[in-house]
C-alpha cells in the first residue's frame, strides 16, 4: 500500500511512501517498550525539559511547519503557522505543570504511616490521528502522555505522512530518547493487530464515528484503555438579545475555520425567529463574500478540502439535503477548477432527516434552523447523536446559565466560538466519544491511579 502526500490545491502528488513492513513495525514496538522502561523513571523535570525544547522548535520554525501543513492538507498559511504556535503553547503548559499534576495526593499521614494516591504511566500509547489539524491533534495527545512518562506511537492519517515524520523528528530534536515518540507509516488495516499487542497499553483516536467504533471494539476485546474524540454536529444558538453583528461575524468564522473541516466547527445554526431573518441575510451575505483560493495566498479565506473524496462527500450531502427539501441561499456546488474546492454554502428549511441536519458535514456548509424561543433552541440543538461542542449568543444572564447547563456537549461557549485550549479538558458525549484530552484530566487518562497505604513504619 502506498501512503501518498497530495497537494489539495492542485491535485499534485508530492511524495509517496511504502507502508512499513511487519518487521519494521515489530522493531518500533520493541524500541517503544525499551524506551518506556527508562522514560518512566526519568525525573519529571527532565521530561518537562524535552517539552520545553519542543515548544522552542515549534515557535522558531512555525512558518516551515505551517508550509508543510498547507502543502499536505490545504490549511491557510496563517492558520497553519498559528497551529504550530498553539502546539508550542501546549508543550509549555505541560512542561510548566507536569510536576504539580503528578504529585501524589496525600489522603492521611501520621507517625510511621502514609495513605496517598499516586499517578503512574501505563506504557506505550497508540495514537490514531486525523489529517485536519495534523500537528495540533497529535500534540494534544503527545504532550500530556510524554509529560506523564508514557511513550507514543503515532499512526497518522495516510494523506499527511510528511507531517507525521516531522513530528517524530520534532521530539528527537527536542531531546527525547530513542523510541519515546515514533511514527508508524501503516494503513488502517494494521491498527487492530497493533492494539492486541501486549506492548501497547492504551489507544487514543480522533476521527470518524466509524473509526472510533472499530478501534473501541478492538480495545475492548483486549481490555485496553481507550479515549475517543469523534465527530460533531455542533449547534450555534442565536437568541433575541444577542449582539447580532458579533454573532454573525463569529458564526462565519466558526463554520469556515479550516474550510469547515473541524469536529468543533459550528454546523447547525439555531436562530430565534425574532432575529432569524436579519441573521440569515447578514450571514448569507458574509459567506457569499468569502474569497476561495490558493491556501498559500494571504488573501484567501477558504482553501481547498483535503481530498477529492472529502469534497465529493460534501457535495453528495448537500445534494441529498436539497432533494429532501432544503433551500440553497448561497453556494451549493463544487468549484470547477484545479484542486478540491467547494463553495461556501448556506442551507435553509433543512428537514430534520436531511444529512445537513443529521450528520457531520466536513466542509464550508451551514444549515439554518428557525426556532420560537430558548426552550425550542435547546431542543433542536440537542437533537443530534453528537455532543462535542456548542456555542450560544445571548446577553440575558439567566438564558446564559440555562444554555450552559442544558446544552448536551463536552464544551459550551457563551458569546464565543468553540475552541480547544491546553488549560481545559476537551472531548464529547454521546457519539462524539468519551474520555478527555488536555488539562490535568487529559494527562490522567493514561495513568494508573494507584492507591498506596503504608503503615507500621514507626
């Protein structure tokens, strides 16, 4: 199987890699197991120093890392450099907080006795990662895992192999010992066998619902810890008291970040009828005015979708939604040009069973829903099998508290766009997965939370 890097702006094949052989994978597994025995015993300060150095490299070379992301998956140049910088902030966060996060929690202490809770690393963590944030989503797992004393094996998406290799090289240059972080250039068909290997302690996956189900099933059969961050069909609620201009501007950004290829991008816009017509008109006009083009051009606001199949899938979802009764306010077609481009699109009157209402649309396509009040807005927002993020705009404090409490999601942002941050846990509910990344909670996912009671030492 060839693992190919293709420029989505042009369709040009950049590089091709052969899938690694079983013998190569075996050597890397053995190297990871040997590395863990030393890495887990390495002082926390020394592990933190590796993350600090990784942060320095990421910031110092953010433009070159960004160009690689732009070439492999079409991310806007400015956004790609910003992604590298965000990775640096996560590495610094764990470098600065690892010591405090990993301190034993003393429950009771007396003469000759001590009862405490210790956190100890599990071993090698297999990470199955997607292409849409090719650096950030890897660092999101790697920084806390390595800080905790685990080692990482990365099976990245097959369309971003150069990003995968650059990440392995990043940690090597930062001073991580051999085997602490390795990239596996393998296809998805090799993942289940890997999970069954005794040297793999746990698995984390960010990706589609289908991928999550398959990997969780394999992890369950082998009694391995798993963390799943899957799809989202995030609602964006606008209530009558909202500051409308701000809501519209944020809505456009929230729907089109990364050309709409984000699990936490807003996808369903649930708007109170008192402001629906004004919001819909302004939002549609703003979406229509976006500049689509070469992601390396600083004037571009919407780049290509990452692959031809993703573009075609978005086109099929829109066509099926229109056939079901949705109305196109702007866009609604793939662009006839070189590369994998799709027009910024706004759909109205979307039936509840249409793909744009029911499924995750991974492209710059927004679905509008008109509701009577806050109660109906919450019901429509929650009428999805997903529960990753939710945003809502209101200036009524009571409404804000109600929305924060009742929206079924792992993250709720009031008067702002949903985004991940190293300081806060990230993950979802329902079919958006389970477990958390980032913050102290993400670090604890791949730890043995060990009870230790020592007595009779007086």
